[in-house]
């Protein structure tokens, strides 16, 4: 195991939150922040995906991100919206979807919980994001890690939107920067998914729709970007393991982005959780493999003959791989193979290329990392 790898599988004592709760395994990330990832072994994840069969709806998507937006569209169409504050802290997606099937409406906090857990059930890493306007209205949405774009992307299943700039989906922090720099004049609001997706420019706002009460209660207009005034990230997506039916005791850890724009704001929000964090710490990479290649001792660097040692690391200072299972490696034109985090390779004259990626315990592949070493010529004996 490489020295930089930090992967801790622990048993979370749920009785601390709910006496008599069942024990479940949780993947605990310790760097760059503390974060609790739902385990691939959590039985309610399989129950969720089997009972509601959203996989069939996502099959129309070709790319990973198309499937993520189709899931947003599915959640939006399956949960009615209303100002139902009695259930505002209900985070169990199975309970929410069962009741929604009978016509019960829910708030953004519940809808974001459903999108989060449905994403996790498919092997994606989604996070719970809390937002607040300068006038103190709050909202909940999701960040999701895209292996396709190698970045975090903000998904809002309550309004069924994500936001793009020049065709690239943005994270919630990138959206905030667009709001602060140019009032969102260069972004595109993308409603829905697939062939039915609709794109709205700032000049098209407000968006008028009749398929959900959210558009009547809280229209999406030019003030919507004000929700990024204050951003809080909940440091867990293990809602099945840690939280049981209700989520109120499990709002820790929470990380707050505070800067010169909002640092003088005296409004106390997000349960008084005032732990401030630098954005770099919160928007780290996932599923990235760092490749290091070192030649055999005593061999002149860049020359043949010799061997090299390859070292793989999926747990760097600003990188983490939830539910890690294995490394897959491709050397030059050979087939992909399962490899350890350290292994030797024989060097040949010319360019030697090592490609590596992870597979998690859901069977989801991470992006491909590439590293090469050039051997200039053969040394004479």
C-alpha cells in the first residue's frame, strides 16, 4: 500500500445518533477534509435501485453526464414540490419516494437527498449542498463528481437544472464566481435532460413552467444566482447508514465557504456551523490516479537497458477515491490488467506509456491517467 493512501473502512456506531440502530460500514475520508461516504455494501442502496428502477430511465443516456442529468429529470418528475416543512429533515430516499408515489409533496431538502442517494447507488459521488441568499432564503441542491469532465458539477433536481458555460457544466463555486464577476451574463440554464432538454440564456429569464409548483412558489429569475451568496457542504452522503429515517442529528461535519463577499454577514445560518474552509479543500479531485515512474538504481536516466518501478496513488493530498476496489493498468498497447499500486516494467527504446484508472466497488471506472518515459538509445556493453 502506498504511503499516501488513506482509506479507512470503519464501523460507524449508529447508536450514537439513534439507539438501537444497525451497524453499517462507512468509507471514511480523512484528507483533504473529513467526509463520510456511503458504503457500496449498504443494503438499502440495492433496495432503492431495485424498487424504483430508475436505471431503465437512464439507459437513454450515452455519456456518464447525460445519465446524471437524466437522473435529475427522473427525480424531478417523481417528487411533487410543496412547502412541506413537517418533513424537511427526512433524508431516507426510499421513504420519500414511497410517499411521493402516493402524492405527498416535499421540499428541496428532501429532493436533494433523493438525488444524492440515487447517485450513490449507481457508484457516483454526490454531495449535499446548502445555499443561502443575502436575504436569508435557503435552498438545498447537489454537487456530483463527473469522471467525464474530471470536476464537480452542480445539479439542482428541485428546478431540474444544471448550469453551463461554453458547453461545460459548472460547479456551485464556479457558478458563484460567475455571479460575482459578471452577474451570470455568460451562463446557460439547462432544464431537463436528453432530447427534451431546454436551454435558457439570462435574457430568457424568468423561466415559466407549469409542471411543478416550484415555478409558482419560487420562480427562476435573475435573482436565483443569489443563492450562491453563502455555500455550505455537508461532509457526508451516508444517509442510509448514519441517519435512519430522519436526518436532524447528522448535520456534521459541515463546511462553509466564507470570503470577503460574505464574511461580514451577521446572519446565523446553517445550524450555526461556522467552520470556514478554503474552496480548494472542498473542491478536490476524486478517482484520479497519480502515476510515478522511477528507473532502476544504477541505470542512467533516460537510457536503455533497465527496468522501472511504477507507483500508483489514488489518495493524494487533494484527491480521494471512495469505495476503492482496484487499479487497472495498460502498458503501451497491451490489454488492461488489474495491478497492485507498485510494480516493475521493462523499458524499451522509444516511448513507454503507462495508463491507469481505478474501478470502485460499484464497478464504475474512473478517468484515465497517462504517464510516459522516453528511452533515448541503447547503451553499448
